C-alpha cells in the first residue's frame, strides 16, 4: 500500500544528510517513496545505482514536462528547463554554453572572484556583530558572481526572494513559482536589447547565436537565459551556506586551510560531496522497463535520484559522514552525471575555492553565534539554503575592515 511508503523529501538541511538517506545509501539503495503530490516514486540513493540512472537514456528528464506522467511536485516545468541542452543545441548555443562555463572561460577568473568577494566582504566585516552571513555576504556575492559571468545588470526587482522562490517545491509551489518565474522572465526581456547591443558576458555572445538560428521564440530564449541565471545563482548560494556552517563546526579544518591555502581546491571537492545540496530529487521518467539495483522500474514510473545520498555511499566513500579534506578518490555526483551533467562543473568549484579562500584570508576567526541546531533552513525548496547564519568574526590585520568596532 502506498501509505506504507515514507514521504520524500526527508530533510531540507544542507549541513547534514538525512538519516533516511544515509541508511538507504548503506543498505537499501533503491526504495519506494511518496512525493509531494502523493504519487509513488522510486528513490535512488546508492552511488552505483544513481550513476546508472543518470547516464541511461532510458530514463528521461524531458518527459517530466509531460502532464500525463507522474510528478514530484504540482508544478509542471516548462520544456526549456527539462530539455535545456537540446534547446541550446538547436539554437546553435551549446558550444558557447560549454565554453562559457568551462575551464578556459574568461568571464570569471579566480582573481576576479577574489576581488568581488573582497568588495562584498568589506562592508559586512565592518558592520555590527553578530551579523547575518546569508544576507550580508552569501546572497550579495552569489548575485555579483552570477551577473558578472552572464553579462547582466543588477535589478532590485530580481531579489533573493524571487530567485529563491523559483526553487520552491511542495505545498503552495503553484502560488509562488509562476509569479517568481514571470518576474524573472520580465527581467530577461528587459535585458535582451542591451545584450544584443553591447554583447556583454556569456549571454551577450549567446543571444547573437540564437538570433542567427531563428529557431527560438523570445519566450523560449528568456526561459533558457533565466534558467542559466537561477542555476548559476543557486550553485554558490547553496554551497556557501552549507560549507561555511561545516567549516565553522570544524575549526580544525578551518585552521588547516588558513595555514595551507593550497589545500582549498581539494577541500572544496570534499565539501561539495559532504554538504547536502538538494531539497528534492533529480527526476526521471522510465521510457521502458528497467532493472535498477535489483528493483524493476516499470515504463512510465517516476524515478528520483538523490545525489546527496549517493555522495555518502560507504561502498564508494569510506567513512562518508566525516569531512576528509585529504580524500583524493572523490567521484561525487554534486554536478549530476551523464548527458545532463552540469556544464559548470569546473567553474563552480573554482568560484567556491576562490570565495572561501578569500573569506578565510579576511577573517582570522569566524564562528556561529547560535547553536547549529538553531539554524533555520528554508523548507520545500529544490536547493538547501539557511534563512540566516548569525556569525561573529575577527578580521585579519590586512583586511580593510580590521579594527572595526563590533
């Protein structure tokens, strides 16, 4: 009976894995759950099983936009969101997508990221203590990095509440997401004339390619560009929230990274594995009957992949609950796998490493001003994000904010 299946998602915290996912990863990698819509689905939390689903074309992402298939949430995502790569390819923009987010991109160098981070940190560290690391640092630095990369100008109407609102899931998502998406789409409409004229950033190059192909409507183009905005914003925002909590809870690791900053890229890979990123699962629809982890998934059934669970699979990651920045064999699935693997899988870790390294350079100490258990996390969102992170700090002598009275 469906009522015997547990409800998923299990948790919305980014600083610890839900016990149910840990148990699944270790002992039961595939099981039935009930989604936010009350629909049964297969939840996949083992690394081998998750990898198999994500690389197997018999499991379709685009079919999740079909209104006749089972859903994780009441909201039906638009095709440009579930079939993004095909839309980019049809419009002649796919190579620029990979180039603009790849290791050789020039829109955001490590030096640029560090400079933006210092600009945002200065006013925050000069302010009163305790301060909210989310509103004072994480949100503004994530916005600044996103707009610089994509070549967009900031607009207060496209604020954190709107961007986060697009990630809303579960109860009342239909009351929030369409309005937030339309606000974002209107913002993109307003940016397109300048992008076409000035050709700034990654989107400035892409819009010319889309116009030359002539295959996209203006609405489809706006949806694709908005999807890039929220994807690029969501990566640093959710990672910095959970990663800074992890570092503040493990001062021994923080001390080591201050003493050995060259370890930061490797530490970031471990934090990408360890932190919980998703407030839901990566959805797929089975195109035919497929066996996964010894379980028969029938054609048309909904499969949800928990990359967070897979990243804590003890068969792949010994002692998975421990943050081990010396871990070298680290095939985590933070950026998914297979055809739909995130094109920003090299850019995002670089941004994260440069941002965290600068944060530690500018602060001699950084600590939570509340108990970790008292941190509130936004419920029912596709990405994990704390509402606020009250922190205290001591600035370094080289910091512009050094000597500020808290």
